[in-house]
């Protein structure tokens, strides 16, 4: 995202799933999706504007119990 873009809307989804950590099966976040509706040059104050969407994803791996290496 650019400094001049204004975020109009943000939708976040977090997918959870079972993951084996040591001898335990834990339900933890495995993937996140963030969908944004942006207004390019939204800080200009123009009466009319266009929008664009941007999607960001994150995947989580390598879980371990606290205090273990």
C-alpha cells in the first residue's frame, strides 16, 4: 500500500486447523487472509474516486510449545 491510499474496508479471515506439536494436537491459526478496499490518492479530497482491492495472505508453520527449542 502507498502512503496516499486510504483504506475504505478491511475483511480478515483466519483459518484454524489441527497441528501436531510434540505429542499434542493443537488447533491453531494456519492461514490468514486480509482483503482491503483502497482508494488511490484518497487523501486528495476529490469528490469522486476509484477503488482497488488488495489481498494479503500469511501462512503459519513451525509451531512449538513455549519454553522448548
